[in-house]
């Protein structure tokens, strides 16, 4: 992830799902980690 993308995501200007779908964000985690992350959001 580029620094500009991270700042935009934190500020609410970049949707994580869209960025992930387009390849701008890469996530390396297992399914259980994703469920834990979802609880935090």
C-alpha cells in the first residue's frame, strides 16, 4: 500500500473494499484474523 492510500483510508477518503478489489491494498491474513478485524471495525 502506498503512503497516500493509507492516509486516504484513515481519513475516510478511500474505501478498503474497493481498494482491495482493485489491487491497491494487499492483505495477508487467514480467515480467523479477518473475522477478528471485522469485530474491531
